[in-house]
C-alpha cells in the first residue's frame, strides 16, 4: 500500500518548516505566508494527493464541521427535499451533513442521536418523532446545539423552525367552504405530535361548531397507511351523510387517498372536492390540477441551518422560534 502523504513530505519538498505547511493549508488565503511560497506548498500538496487528517483537525479545533440531520422519512419527497437543501446550505459554510431517517420511531431516533453524538457532530437538525421528548431534553441538558424542523414540542423550550400549521389548515378548509362544499372530511395521522394536532384544529375551527362533527375526522396510523386509508375514505364517502370534500393532512395521505378515490370511480372535483397538505411530483400526473398547501421548503431548511450554525458559534444565544407561512396553491380539485 502506498504511504499516505504527510505534512513532513510536503515541507521537505517545498524547503520550508512543517509549521509553515500546516499554516498555509489550514488558513488558505489568510496564512500570512508569501504568495510564492503559499502557491508552491499548495501545488506540491495537490501533486502528492495530500488529504488532511480530519480527526486531528477536529481535536485541534474542537469542531468536526459536521452536523446530524434526522428526518422522519427520507423516502417522503417532503423530507428528501429538506435534506437536499440542508446539505447544500450547510456546505456553503464548510459543513458536511450526516443523514438519518427515524421512520417515525422514537427508538430509531434515539439510536441515531447516540450514533451521531459518538461521531462528534457539532449539532443537530431534527424532525422529532412522537415520544422523543426525553431525547430532546437530554440534548438540552448536555448543551448540544440543535434545532427542530417541521415540528416541535410546545412543552419544551427549544430552537425550532416550522410553519403555521393551524393557519394553513384553516385557510384550506375555508377555501372548500367558500367553493360551496358543505360537509368536509379530513384524513389525518393519529398522533400526539403538535404539527398534526394544529392541522386538525385548524380544520375544526374553520368548519365551526355548526358544521363540524367527529365523523368528519378520520385518523390513520403511520405504520398501516395503506390498510387504513380505504377504511377512512369509506367512512367519509359512504353512509347516510357522505362528504362532498376531503382535506388530506399530508402528501402521502393524499397520494394514497387519490388512488383509492379513483378505484371507487369518484371523479375529482365533480363527485368530490380535494385539497392536499404539501405537494408531490406525482400530483402533476393527476388528471385534475390539484389545490394544495405549499410549504416554503427552501426557507424552512435554510433557516434551520442558519439557526443551528448561530447556536454552534454562540452557545448562549437566545432561542430562535421561527414560524413561516404556507401558501395555498389553487387548482381545480377544490371546486
């Protein structure tokens, strides 16, 4: 095996001290070494294929220049896009992102946090799962910089970047009402997570006490979406008082729900109006242009990176609690 190039090798060929080589390669443009010597050192380092020892650099600086990103489900286009934007944004500041997907399981989230802490990440961006409060509390106790994204726990004082889920759901349901729909059902996840509870509450409040009844809300579990959604939709569209509109609380619920409506031969919007929370590329292939809640993904992800890096740099900085507004994109499905 070929011996790895060291600082000593570069110093010997350049005719300078090891300290000078180290200074030039670590400080780059601000080394204070003459341009001629600096250029010579960089040329030799490149030619000899020198790779810095990241572990040694981490020990020296106390920073690994890595952050951990834990999302709920990396196969979901929503989280995949967030991951991509976080990666690109962090790279601008010299940080590498290590990804993990909790699959909405608190046990998996716990294992990922433990693994990433052992990898000496400088901080975390986390989409918390149900039942992961103790993990978040532990990060706080250990003074590990982190920011929650998309969701947060109202009972825990933390940095977070999320959207105003209540307003977005309220506005979506109001739109269906304004378009003449009377009975508006909602398909949502059964969870104690705050973002979903806010969406459900927004739907309820938009309908008001005179219209809303418990049968209009159908909840499904994350683990059994495919089996649960047909039952949920059947409860809404069949029976004595079928709904004339459905509000799906996420893009995943929307995609599976639209497939099932098609199986029932129900036409959107002629037989049933639809609005989906979040967008999805597959919506572009649906025969009816969909009305959906568009979340500001780029702003959400970029702001999370900014907040995290600020708290890595300034551990005593004031907490950042950021709520962004979503946009209702109008298609034909909500008529």
